[in-house]
C-alpha cells in the first residue's frame, strides 16, 4: 500500500472529463515527470517520439512546482513519481513511493469495498473525484480532495493514472466546528434542539422496528431567573454548565440530554421496558439537581420541574412529543415544583381547547362581539336603584349569548384578560356618558382580573380612558376586584386603589368573606365597598351559621366604615333577612336579571320594590327571634319540596330535606325561648300543634311515595298544602304579635345596629 487511507467524510464519485484543463493537457500526451523520470523511461519515450522539448520541460516545471500534490502511476497502477507538494502534504518522499501500488488495498479508515468501487468507476468513466482520509507520515489523520484520471493514448490504450491531492484538512476541521455549533449548545456543549429532534426521530424508528418505549422529558429549572438577576449572568452561565454536567452524569449510555435554551433542558430516555424505569431516572435526576451548588463562593440552591411523555403510547412527531412534555412540565410547576408529571391526552385536549378559545376570544374582541349586560343594585330600605354592575356577555355567532363562566373562567390570568378588561372599562365609561345625556345618572361597576389590576401601567391607562370621557364624574365608575386577588399583593393593590381613587374611581372587594382576610388586611385596603359573596346569601336561610356570617361581615363593615352590597339575592325572604341584619343594598334575581343597556330606561320607569320589604322594616324584632322568621321562609320552601316529590315520585328528595323538629333551629327556639318568653300570647298557642301536624303529614308523604301509593300521596299533598299555609299564617301572626310587645328602640336602625 502506498499511503494510509481512511473513511471519507463524503463518498467519491466518477465524472466525465470536461474541456481540457492544465491537468487534461498533461493527461493527453504531455509527459509530466519529475527529474527522476526525465532521465529516461524507454516505454514512455517510445510512446511519444515527437514530443516538443520545451513543452515537456514546461509541463515538468508545472508538475514540480504545483501547489497540489500530484502522483503519476503507470497502467498497472505502479507509482512512477510524486511531486514536492505531495511530500509536503503527506510527509512521504518520492523515492519512498516509486514502485508501490497507487491506492492499493484497504485500511482502518476505508474498507476494501471502497477502493473496489473507486477503480470500477474510474475504469468506466476515466475519472473519479472524492474525499479520502489518509495518515500523515507522523501518524495524524488528514483529509484530501482527490481527483484521479485515467490517461489514454491516441489509440485509446490506457497508459497512465494521474492523481491530484488537495489538502482540505483545515477546511474539514472548520466544517466540523460549524457542524458542532449547528447541532450543539455553545455554552454547555450539549446537543441542541435540532440534534435532539433527529435523535428522537431515530429512536421512534427504532421502537417501531424493535418495540419498547422511549421517554421524552422537558426540564425547567425552578427559580433560576432570580439567581441570574441577583448574582449576574456570568454566575448564571456557570450554574447552567454545572446543571448540564449533572444531567449528563445521571443518564445511561443510551440516553441523551439537550439544552433547548435559557434554563430549559430535555431528555431522551431510550430502551425503556417499563414506565417505572422513567420514574426512577427522573427521581434520581431531581435529587441530583437539587443538591447545593458552590459557584464563585456563592452557595446556590435549585430545583427543577419535569414533564414527560411516553412513546408509542403518545404518538406524534418529535416536535409534538416535546410540546406534550412541555405541557406536562407546567403542571409540575403549578403543583408545587420539584416534581415530575406524565402527559396525558386529556391535558392535551384541554390545552388545545384553551388555545382555540383564546383565538376565538381575540377574534370576538376585534369584531365587537362582546357586550356589557347590567344588573341593578337596589337599596331596599329606601326602595331606590343606586347603580348597576356591568357583566360581560359574548354574543357568539353560533351559540348565542354566553356568560363569563362559559369563556373566561378557564383563562386563569392570561394576558388577553387585560385587553378584555380595558374594553370593559371603555364600554362602561361610554355607557355612563350615554345615560347621562338622557337623564340617567347611575354609577357602573365592572370586574377587573388580577393580572389586569397588578399590571404596572394600570392606573396610567385608566387615567387615559377617563380623559376621553370628561363628563363622567367622580364616583360614577367603580372597579370590583376579588378579595383573594387583593390579598396576593396587598401593598401593590393598596397603592393601585389609592391611585384610582385620586382619579375619582371607587373600588369594591368582590366575593368578600371567601379570602380569609384579617382585620389588618381590611384596614390596609382602602376599598369603599364590601360585596358579600352569594354563597353566604344563599345559605343564610338554611342555617343560623349563614346568618351569623353575614352579621359578622356587617360588623366589620361598620367598624371600618365600609359600604356593603349583598350579591345573589333571589327571594323576597332573603331581602327581608338582609334588611334585618342591616344590609340595605342588594343585587340579584329578586330585583332583576342582567339586561342589555337598551332595556334599562324602560325597566327603571316601571320597577317597584316588593312591599314586603317595606313592611319588614316597620316590624321590630330581636336577633334571638330570628328562627321565627326563618321558620316562615322554611315552610314556604317545603310547599315546593312536597310538590316536587309527589310529581316525581321521589321519596329520597324529601328524605334528604327532612329534619326532626327538635333538631331544627326553630324547634330549639320554640322549646327554649318562645315557651318562656311568649307563652302568654294567644298567637303562640296553636303553633306547636300545627307544626307537629305538618311534620306528621310530611312523614306520611314519604311513606306513601316509598310504597308507590300515588293516589293517596296526591290527596295527602293537598292536605299538606292547606295545613302548611295555615302554619305560615300563624307564624306571621305570631311575629306581628311579638312586634307589638317590643319597645321602639329595638328596631333595626339605618346603620344596622340593634
């Protein structure tokens, strides 16, 4: 073998000869030899007896001084000569090569089949060109671009081979560096997304042929940004390098780790037999990452959140699988961090639906499909409408009018809520101006999302919108923010509220009572109004605890001089109880459902409060007598319960509602308080008997419905209706009789005190 040869980076190929070049002229009849061959080769001289001497010497000079290495061999592939450039390139002298075979045999770099193909192409086409890896005489590997030509005489007989070698070792090194940069992360040296993509693709093909599983994992470091911002990017970069090393050290030989950018990494776990193996690897990974770091005298603690998916259970291309792992990682973040979560299809559907909803909401915003519907707020003590709450509705082109529960609750704190909130503010201001021009002077309140309120530019943007409506006076726009939102960053929220109040905009704490705010928090939040959550309103007629909760909120409001609005008032009875607890302003279906702005003028002209509210204001009472009022409301509720149970033949419905008299608040009041305090009242005497009779009828109804005695149950229901109404009248008469015994100063005052 003449010179060592290795595998080429790219396969060689044969080509037809083009128009004659300098090399071609050498091949076609001009003897290009070094000094050794010019001394005489009888066979060669005999082949070219008429060669011009000057041309021969010129060709010989070119051969000797060419920059590229040139080797000439005879028809038997025996080397005749090599020029000085070849010696410089390879380290081999010409006399060491002469007489040896050109490109003979194979090597560790090139198998014999490579050369067999090379000579076959050369014999067929007369030319071959390609890359060949060779060893320098000193032993280091190098790469040449080789052009190999077959020389024939005028009769077409093969006479010589000419090989030209261009040293491209430096270019190949540069190419390797660029290829490495193209497929590896510059900071950590790990594979980047492109290389990981290719490896995932190959792994998927492998399990398709051989079976098994692969896991694609997405890793995001927890709290890396504060470290980077506090200690600087140089330390942050060193930390990322250390994390990369720990990840690499924790993997098996068949696995891969890649850096996707920032503090995000990905893992490809191959040859997985059971899902349990993935959990073991990831658990080990989390432990390794969370061990303390020591970088430039700084002790740093980190953790990571990981999401992963398994193929082929989860099908898709590499990008899809990485996206699924990314989605699962966010669940790990939301669940407390420093853990791993497996992706599932339900999550994917949820994310895709959310993205689709976001696109639809953006389109709806751009095309003006949102509207504000307005629900009145009524001061039931004065019988006057005191404002409206603007509630967003979506006039969906296919699904009709949708409430916020149908399209906003799933968004969390997505930034699109800021755009929708800005729209609602502008819409409310515009409506206030429209009503003002037709003589309706009513404030409007709207809900503000947490991400909107906490935005650094919120107050400035609100000021810009107010400037567009100079006719809107102070106090005519109110913003409602959830109590839980206010407690997230109480200092910032307090500053925002104060800034808005300087602009003439009031604030209300919505769903008050659900956020567990302390007295200190309530003192620090300068909101003007507390809105009692509707869950308290709904429960106050069911248990005494519900009423006590509202009484407690009213006490806080009075102590901190806050206004109060009760939400979710759906019955006249709820309004009566709220009045007696000192809560005068309410909103809910008992007054009106939310309505379009165009319906408001007519509604205002015809609405009249229920007269029962005025009557209740004039009736004095003691707090301890509340079970009597609740009993009247309870008996009205039972009329509907019994009717429903008989019609549906649903005994269980009645059983779930039924309680023994002694276990009810009214039964306790009747036995412990009324029997002593009001025993002398004539209106008191029939109540216990009527109550026992009504409860007995309910037990019989349950028995009849259970036995499927429909006819008897219907007759019994009629009797139950009569006796229940008789009991309700008796309770009301008792309430009025008790009121006459009470002094005037026990009436509920305007401030709600007793």
